[in-house]
């Protein structure tokens, strides 16, 4: 089911529910509290691990099964989109925190922590910013002021409510060179240290992370983050953690040296986190593909559980009903732990077993 069809179906069910006509599918109400069937969050808590999911706010508001499963299974949530700059400041100086605040309130009602995603990125920027830079009406000095005000305002708005921020997202290329974003082009590399310092000043208790994809193992890109972390921390810049997105594809081999990668950041005294895990496949689904997917989820989680400073494991959505993958990778999908009807896939079972069996 495509994301838009998933949403339409969810909206229809929500209407029927409101009319008292339809009941959510049984699988959404399965008794999760019985013995061996504890939710993931209970198993993760025993391992001193936060297990989280990205949250689609439209689904949260319209799909009762989505809402109840988000609350039951996870002790951490991340806004999939509603804490991004294009959403929180659609017009210059005009802030819209409504959906982000709704997620924070949901998390507080359900005893969940909130990961902040994301302060500085090259994507999903508001049009007033990108067009101002493009037409030259925003020069470098003003851009730095705008960035400072954005980071400070957003982190202060959520002060005390967010335990970790993805301060900068996807700042390196695959070869370890800095990405040519408007930030690098106009401000130079110093924008990274500035963003961390501004975020720390706004909320000294929040832990501040880099975040990127294709950095699960030891490679040129992850090593660029490692080297930058060493340099910035030597300068007293408050860099606390490294976020590893974990968007895998069963068509590629499992990344090499994942645990060694986590361990080298831990040796610096830094946290690590898997922040956006999903494992896509070329459709149609079959048992062999599902088994490979389950093993990839399990191996990433096992690496995290083997390294104490790996403090959270977040999936980028938990049901195939709302995954970002089909819209971005033609012919691929089925990347999440549960299928479109919220039934457990082998990956969900593998994650449960790893959480239950692992000895940290
Ligand atoms: O909100 C608008 C809606 O008003 C409009 O009608 C619709 C028209 O297509 O677009 C909606 O915005 C979409 C937005 O998601 C919210 O649903 C954008 O088109 C769409 O591009 C955007 O995709 C997000 C993507 O980041 C953008 O790069 C995905 O949902 C989100 O899962 C994905 O997440 C990123 C992480 O933030 C960073 N790491 C990679 C990850 C996957 O790309």
C-alpha cells in the first residue's frame, strides 16, 4: 500500500471509528502484556536501552492502531518531519510548533523520551530561506544570524523536553569531504561548531549529536565524523554523540565493522545511537527476503547492545503502512518491523528475541 493510500485508508477507518461503526483490527489490540508477549519497550528497559520510532503525525492523529502501537511498543519517539525547519518556521520569524508540541505531549502522556530531529540540514528548509540565499538577499552575515536564531529558538522552545538533538544532519559526502550545502558554501565549516555551541547554550542538558546515513561501519564517511568529533571536542565544542541512521537494503551486504565503529566513538567518551533504522527490499516480499531483513535488524541491534554507550535504537517507522521507502525507492518497500496490517514480521520477532536474550 502506498503511503498516500495508507493515509486515506487510515482516515476512512478513523471516520468509521468516530461513528462507532468499525473496530480496529484485532492485531492492533492483541494482548501485548501477557508473559512472553511484552512490548519492545519493556524488553529494552531491562537492557537500559531506549527503543524508539519515528512518528508520522498524520497517522498518529487518524489511525487508532498506529497510535496505540506507537504508545505500547516504544519508550522514545522522533518526529519524522514536524520538527524540521520548513515546518517549524514556514515564514521568516513566524513559528508553528503545533504538531511538534503535540508529539511531545503524546510522549509525555505515554512515558516516552523525545529525540529532536533535526536542527541543521540541507533538505526540507523553508522556501523563504532557500530563495533568499539563492537570490542573494540573504548574505553570509545574515545567514549566520538566521541559523543562530533558528537553533537557539528551537532548542529553547523544547528545553527540558528533548534528551538528544540531531544538531547537524548529513554534513559529509560518501568520500568524507564536507557536503556542499548552503551552510558550507556561505559560512564555511565553522557552522558545525557554531550550531553545537548555540544548541548547548539553549539547553545545556540535551545531548548533541551528528547524524548521517551509510555510516554504520568503518568507512571514509564515518571516519570523517570520528576525526571531526576528535577535533571539535579538543576545542571544547559540546559534541556528545554520533547518530547512525541505519537505512539498510538487503540487496547489499551487511555493513562491515559496525561494532568496531560504535566502540571507537565510545572510546572517545561519546554516545552512539541508531536513529532511523529500516531494512528495505525489492518487492515482492518472500520468506528468504524477510529472513535476511530480520537478520540485518538483529545484527544492528546486537552491535548496539554490545556497546554500553550505544544508548538508543530507533526505527524509522514501524509499519509498512506508512513507510517513506516506496515513494523514494521505486519498486522497493516492506522495510519495517510490522506489515501494513500491523502483523509481526520475522524482523519484529528477531528484535524481540535479541532484546529478551541479550546480556549487556
Ligand atoms: O507535508 C507536505 C504535504 O502538505 C504535501 O501535500 C505533500 C505533497 O507531496 O508533501 C508533504 O511533505 C512531504 C513530507 O515528507 C511530509 O510527509 C514531502 O513531500 C516529502 O518529501 C517528505 O519526505 C520525508 C523525507 O525525509 C524528506 O527528505 C520523509 O517523510 C522522511 O521519512 C525522510 O526522513 C529522512 C530524515 O529526516 C533524514 N534521514 C533520511 C530520512 C529518509 O529520507
